[in-house]
């Protein structure tokens, strides 16, 4: 798979840095969407800081504002347009540069709406042209002519961009981009393009560098992470093996060997691609967390077929049984969409049935949101909003009941917890996560941050547990 040539971008970073030198300019970036978007924002932040911009969380102080958008759900559009209305005054008052990037910019109707209703933006760019951002910004600084830098093609793998990470303990590493599945509710394949994997060497070297920098947990990212290298093999594209990596399973094993890394997670896999070698790698690798995210979306075989998910209720449950049999201490999290077109009461009861049988550790629940350009949007049998919300509430009630019972099982047990930092809601407490991704708060000094500690769980509070250091 070709890598994007970023030499021009690196040169423009130097050019803009000279223009900005000594000016104390600030930037603000608002990220909407998934962890891949957050990973992209870290690269954008890295480029902006190399160009002598300083990060600020106050939009009113920013000389450059970047919106990194998502298009998976409709409320992301509402959030973007609301924020654009807010920053218009900064543009008028001080000439703030407004850049809008991300997946939403691949949707033609959104770009047209921006031109008609929010014409004060300076740059729009898609996920495929993220590396061109310094080039686009340089042009704006020189001639102030609005730039649209969007490609309708799949894009290329980008390596060598500067990156600025917000976290000092956990880091995300994208291993691939795009998706080939075309689930009928999902816009991602249309905006992120087809699957494109990174070279094994580039991934392994990035993780080694992160380990040297003191990072303890790695999250491997992809729209369909367990199909890593599959498309390349199908298309006879040769990737040089590096440290034995020629599949997702072998990648897990290779990352597991890297000294300094203590935890490995990955998101988001697809049940249809959960092969035996991946299950065995999770079982064998001591650093790979035994909480696995296994998106369900619906418990109804009929709805799963309409969603183009390529597995049935029975196949999903059989996969869960196989994983639980082969992976000791396995816990599972999932995604569920409520109210997909055509979902009957019986279909919804199938979803409740799967939730009851699997007993997930975490459930991310979503009300179906129509996305322009997807087959689901054109389906005639849309579900009314009141039925969607009524079903969502029933699912939420079941999930919360299960979580409360599961939380009780943690009390008086010893859990290894990676201490991530100070709690955002209580600065007097530290916060961390168990292997099963449960949030744990505890009292302790800052020098515990970045360490994995055995804690006794002393109480549960629905969305978090409280722990105590073993003395």
C-alpha cells in the first residue's frame, strides 16, 4: 500500500513556523467522534505546535480553530453548526482562522450547507488530506483565499507526521484505515474509504517508541481492526513481514513482547472476522486485556441481515461461547443500535435476550440515526422516535441492572489497576482502570500515576468502583 508523500507538508510546517515565530499565537481543536478521530486530532495538534501555535481550550483566545468532525450520528452535525455559530464573532473581531476537517467533510450535502450558511470558514479538509493541512494553512496565511481540500478517493497511508498526545500513560496507535463491510446503517466506508493497513514495521516501531517514552497502555485502532492485512492479501499486495507480523493475531503477539508496555487493548473488531488465531493470541498474551469489545448491534438475525452484518444471533452467541471457553477471565463489551428500520417488538426482544445471555461488562447503546447516503436511510419501514426511545429505556434498565450486579462481584476482590491521573470530577482522588476497563477511584499521591497497582475494591457506585491500596 502506497504511503503519502508528506515532504511538502513538512516544508510548509517550517515555513509557517517562521511566519508565526515570536507572535504567541494560539490554537484550539474540537474533536467529535471516535478514537480514530482523536488519533487524527493528535496529529493535527502535533503539526500546529510545530508551526508555533500554543494550545488553548478557550475558543475566544484562539487564532486558529480546528473542528475535527464525525458523521456517524446526526447530533454531531448539530454540534458542529452550533459551534460555528459561536465562533463567527471571533472571525469577525480578530480574523481567527477557521478550519473544518474530518469525516463530515466527505459528505457533499454538508459541504454545501457550510458554503451557504457558514461561508466564513477558511479551510475544509477530509480525513484523506489531513497531512496537507500545513500546505492549506500556508496558502491561507499568504492569500486568504478559501480552500477546499477534499478527495473522493480512498487515500493513502500517512507516516512521519508530528504528533502531540494529550495523555502520558495511554496512547492510541492506528493500524489501519477504512472499512469494506458496508453495514447499511453506517456512513464510514463512504467517508473513510476502503481498508488500508499500515506496514507492520511502522506499527511496531511506533509502539516501541511509545514504550521508551514511558507509555504503559496501547490501544490498537481500526474501523475493522481484526481484518488487519486482509485486504492486502486478497489483492496480492506484498507487505514485508516484521518481527513475524503477517496478521492481526501475530501483531498482538509482537506488541505483547515489547518491553515497557503493560496493557494492550484494541477497537473495533467485527464478529465475522474473529478467527481462532485471534482468540488464541488474546488467551496467550499476558498484556492483552481480557475485556474484548464485540459489537452486536442487534440480537435479531432478521435485523442483522438487514444491517448487512454477515452473522446471525446464533453465530454471535456461538462465538461468545467459544471465546469464553478459550479465554480465562474473559469479559465483553458491545455496541447496540435500537430502532433500526423494520425492527419489530419480537426483534427487539431478541436483543434483550442476547444481552441477558452474554451479560456484558459494558454496553454502548445508541438510538438509530439516519445518515444520508446509506441504504438504511432509504428504507421505508423507519421506526417512530417514541418507540425508539421506549425500547432504549428498556434496554438501559436491563443493562444497568446487570452492571450493578456485576459491580457487586468486584467488592472485596483484588484488581490490578493502571493509575491514569487525577479524577476529572474530584481532584483529591486518583483514577484508573482495571483490565476489564472498570473505572476505579482511590486516594493516593501523584507518583502512583502510570503504575499498575493491586487494589482492594471496597465499594461500587454504578459507573465506577472505589479502591484501596494494599499495604
